[in-house]
């Protein structure tokens, strides 16, 4: 399919009729009908069928629409980037981030950055670790920000900050808690667990296994911030990253780093052949400063 045919197909599918598609595209109805017919001739199958006076997409059209939608999203992003680059101090940054950093850290950095660079726009996608690499390879994002990202032959990673896993718990849950909480105090307790957290989750699993510590996962959730909120609602205990713990800190709840420390890194990742733009590098410096400032604010 030629791009014009894809454009017409997308418009008819989205708007539901030839007339509405023609209005959206600013062309005549015969022009839309002719282009659509040529597309169907080239494909060798129908994209729409007439049912009770309405155009109904075929199964083939539904399958193609997924790809067409991706094409249009990327074209829109390209147009957005080009428009902003034409303005002084402009630019467009596409970020892929893990959900826990999307809760507080990255919004803080974006707000700080946009006070100085108001013409720069952002497109933010949240992904679990396994999907971050794919979002870069598929060019959905330009920069991924993750905890302890794994090595990959097509990717370059750079350190932004370090962090620790912490125990998040209600006041009084651990009688002898000092500046750090011994990991063995989790033994035989009900703990709200976090699945699908990638390499950072392996840090706790490995440390507990090496020390022969077993605990009961009363609930298993997909993200650190769900674990933190559920712990608050149930007066429960969970082990999460310190940035989520700081964001969810509230009266009656506290968090402590573990003994031994369970450390991780916060890094940004890019495709090896697509380093960050100048404006993106400026944002990454702001993000690095934000992370440093948050960590300096001890509980």
C-alpha cells in the first residue's frame, strides 16, 4: 500500500464512512472512494463491506489497522519533533520509564526542566523492564530510564544514580528497628511481593535465598507503587525501591534500608546508533540532579 492509500484507509476506518473521511482529509468523496478501491485491488481483498447502509471493516482491515495506527503515531511524532525543532529552544523528547520512576521522580525532573525550557515537549511511556528494550528497538521511545538495565548488544547504558531497596512498614511493626532493618526480620512474615520487576527484583530474591530467609507472599502485584499503597491500606509490609517509598511516605508509615544493603542503579539507555540529542542530554542532567536531591533528603 502506498502512503496515500494508508492515509485514506485510516481515515475511513477511524471515521466510519466515505463522507466523514473525505471531510477529515479535505478532499472529495469520489477521491476517497477511488483511492480505497485501488488499495483493495492492490491487496487482493476487501477492506470494508456494506452492511445495512454502513461501511463495516473486514477482518483483514482490523489486522491492518493495528499497523496503520502505529505508522500514524510515528508520523505524528515526527511532525511534532520537526515543528518544535523549528522553534528556538524547542525539541521533543520521547521517554520510556519504569512505573515507579513515573510516580514522582521523572515528573519532578520534567517540571523543573520545563521551567527553563518551556518549548520542549515530552512523550512519556511507562513499561516494565522487559518491554523497555523493545520500545527502543521499535523506535517508540528515544531514551529508556530503568533500574539496573541488562546489557544488550544494540544498546548503550549510562549511570544516573544509585538507589536501595527498602522495607516499607507501619510504625511498630519492627520493635528493634534502627537506621537499617536486618533482612532476617522478614523471616516468616507476610510480605506484599512485587513480580515482574526485572533485575531489581532479583536482588531481593537472591539475598533472601543466600541467607536462607523465607517469607510468605500474602499478595503479589506488578508494580512497586501498588505494593506501597496496598501496604498502607492493609497495614502490611513490603520491600520496594526507595523512590517509591519516598513518594508514598505518610504519617504512621516509615521505611528503612536493609542490612545488608540491597543496592541497584538508575540508568538511561539508548540505541547504540542513536545517542541522545543535545536537548535530551540537558534533560538527563536535570534528572540526575533531581535523583541526587531526592536521595540527599534522608527520612
